[in-house]
């Protein structure tokens, strides 16, 4: 850090961090508190698969924050009762500036063996939990014309992953959720971004080699989350992968594509005949990067088809 770049601070900002009893959420909470924020440390203290509960996870993080001279309260509500978390934050601090939707569980199984409960529980904690907290805080943020939201996605959500159909579905959904909030919140200075982190935690302890885990400290995700939620940051609707100190921004890419005449010649066989062109991402760089639904330019395509 050069001395000419002042550190970003969060004095008097109120932050809700869900699932903050350990791993990434704990790292964010400690970081925000060390920069002057008032932190609502939410965690129901469940096991990795969502089993059980314990107040001590959140309490320990709050104790650590207070010992370091910071300000925080513990909250033990399930994220599915997000309105209670928001209510608690409002009672304690009177506003909510930042929401870090971070709570999560895993129920990894092949799709063949996945039960309805494995599906529902994972969708509920990640997606419905983020919905419930954000929904309850939305009118507050709109009214105060200020808000910063982070949705925690995952590489599994962006790309899909073997044994994670439930988790990947929830994590991809959070990207669409974040992007839509980016549109609706902009006018009210509410910005929303999604991150796909990679960090050593109990969630990754069994799926990665020890030497890699040692290089992936959860603390190394906090700088991006803090930047994206700072009052000076204007970024919204973004998706960022981050791990081991490297941050990349992600967007969609479309091929140049093929326009078919919409008449009886437009058959499955016609699609088959030109499928390699449809799917050609190497077309001398003739790809495009749609950033919104408008970039699809359906009317332009219709005009092209008429000219065939
Ligand atoms: P973690 O298991 O250490 O943290 C998750 C926390 O969420 C736990 O403390 C747990 O008690 C809490 N939680 C679970 N269900 C809850 C509920 N219903 N209400 C409130 N709290 C609840 O795991 P982590 O690695 O720190 O993961 C944090 C987030 O990052 C998760 O959303 C995870 O999917 C995501 N993520 C992590 C990685 C990684 O490499 N660690 C990669 C991609 C995404």
C-alpha cells in the first residue's frame, strides 16, 4: 500500500454479516470492525451440513471484536428469519448500510442420490436466506438512499460442479439476484455485487490439499468485499472471482452466432448443419460481451433475418 492511498474506513457504518461465526464471515466481521464499522455478527452456529445450532460461534467473534476495541453484537437467528436479524440491527444501531450474505451449508451428493431435503436445505440457506435478509433491509436502504450488498456465489455456481447440483443452482441464482438488485437499487445508491471466493475454511478442508489450504486465508477475501461495500465504490452488478490474492472480474461472452430465416427452412437439420458456427468462440475474435438483456439486440437480429 503506497502512503498516498489512504485506507478505506467504515466509521459508523452498520454491517450485517450472515454466517459470521467462522470462516469468511468471521474474517469480514473482524475486518469491518477494525475499520470502525458496527457489526451484526449473525450465525446460528450449525454444523457444515446445517445440523444443530450454538450461540458460541457468534459470541466468540463478538468477544474478539470487543477485545480489540471494536463494536459488534451477536445474532443467532437462522438466515431464513432474516427479518429478525434486520430488526435486531435496527434496534441496536438504527440503520443498515452493508449486508454481506455469506451464510452457507453443503450437502454434496451426486444428483442421483440427492434427496429433496438436500436440495431444499441448501437452496434455503444460500438463496432464500440472502433473500430474507436483503428483502427486510431493502426499504430501509431505499429510505436512507444508501446500501451495499454482497452475494456470495461460488465457482461451482458459475461453472457447475460434480456432486453440487443443489449448491451450484443456489450460487448461480445469487448472481442473477445480485444483478437484478443492481438495476433496482442504483437510483437509491444501493449497489450489489457477487463474489465467488476461494478460501480455506471448514467448507473446503476436506476437498483441497493441505498445502493449498494454507495459502488460502479467509482474511485475503476481505479486501475485495470491503472495497465493493465502501461508500466511494461505484461498482454494481459485478461478479468477481477471488482467491489466493488474485481477483478477476467475470462477464458473459456470446458467439457471433448464425441468423436463420424464420420460415419452413428453419429446421433442426438446418441448426445441425450450422451448429459449429453457432458454437464457434474462436471466430477471429468475433464474439460479443453482453452486459445486459438489451445487448441481445433481438430487433437487429430480426432485421438481419429479414434480409436473408
Ligand atoms: P463456513 O462453514 O466456515 O461458514 C458458513 C457459516 O454459515 C457457518 O459459521 C455456519 O454456522 C453459518 N450458517 C449456516 N447455516 C446458517 C443459517 N441458516 N443461518 C445463519 N448462519 C448459518 O464456510 P465458509 O467457507 O466461510 O463459507 C462462507 C460462504 O462462502 C458460503 O456461502 C460458501 O458457500 C461461500 N464459499 C466459500 C468458498 C470457500 O472456498 N471457502 C468457496 C465458494 C463459496
